C-alpha cells in the first residue's frame, strides 16, 4: 500500500480550532481508497518520514516547514499544503501577494516598528499582527481612533509582536469561505447567521446585522481560487466582505482552516487532490 503522512498543527497556532477532525476525516477517505495513513504532530516529524509517497500538512512552525521544504528539494516529496504556500499565507505576505495579483482586498497599511504612525489612516480600522495568522484574541483589535490605535500597538509590542498592519473596516456582510483549489469544492456562509457559534474570538460583532446583500457566488469562488494559486496554497479558507453594491473584499486568507461547518465534503476534496497529485506514484 502507498504510505501517506499527515502532519497535525501545533495547538499554539490555532488553540481554539477543531483541526484534528478535518485531518482524521482526510485520513479516513484515503484509507478507504487503499492508502496507509499515519498522523503525527509537527514537532515529531523525522527525516526518515521523507520517504513517504505524500504528505498532507497543517504545520505552521518554522522548523517543520523548513524540514518539509528540504524533503521537497531532496526527495521530490509531494506536500499539500506546500511549505512555501504556508509561508505565503502569513498575513502581510498574503496581503502583498493578493494586492500584486489584482485580487480585491481591503485597503491596508503596514505599521512601522518605530517612528510616527502613517498619516491618513481610515477610522474605524482593524489592527492585526502581520507576522502570522491570529493565535489569540488580542492579535486583532477593532480601532475607532488614533488614541485606541496607539494603545493597541503598545499592547502588541509588549507581547513581542513586531509587525502589525492596519486594515480599513469595510462595511457590509461578513462571509467565511473554504475551498480546495483544483477541485469543485467550495463552501461559504454567514458566520453570524445562526447560533452555532462559528466564531473564534467574537470579532464578527463589529460587522453588525446581516443584510444579505446580493453578490456573485461564482465570482467569490473564482476570486478565492485565484488567491489560492497566487499564494501556492490549494487548501484554504478566508473571510471577505460583500458590501452594499455586491463588491467583494477579502479581509483574510489562510492556509488549511478547520473546515468546521463542512468537514466531510472538504475531506473528500482534499483526499481527491492528494490522490491526483500522487497518481503516478500509485500506478508505477
């Protein structure tokens, strides 16, 4: 049987998520397809694991990503998501890549580590850590004026966060989306439309009441897949705003989310991608 390794994400990178469920679901689909699958923590991977036929990975730690990159270069190991794609989804890196590709995102300004704040920042806005995805509630703050901005910058700096970005608050309906580029799978929903609690830190309340502004769902799927290709991150999730004119603005784009509201179809799509990427290995 073909051996496949699944690498779990360290909890410090997503302390409140349900990441294990999607990884187990992908493993089960692959096992039903006749593959041998082993799951391991990202802190436990060894160089001997490089000889598996494929890796599906949620790892975000620098050491794990560097090791996976070495496997790709030395052994040609198939890795989904590839380590370069994960690094491209650091918040500032993702914003810059999407902006360069003409993919509509909310206007943003990097906050300098020293000196005066940029002039003309729009308020209200969102102050976010720029070096990584959010790991705790204080990694993002809704800011209504320059005084609040200064306060939150100081708080983040005190916690050792050096890179920050201020993003314009775009009024409209908040939408979460999930996809697997290269497959038909795509799922979107309004995270505040029901009582299931699909919220990590409660930031959605600042977007207010849902208006269900009409927008082109196919355009959203196409825009998200373009972002996945641009960042080299095929298993993805994100957040966007649909404004009153039906215009879409991506506000975050992330590597391999938990797929909490759509685990089973997402697992099928991810497994299908893995099978497709390594077809030659299995038929040789």
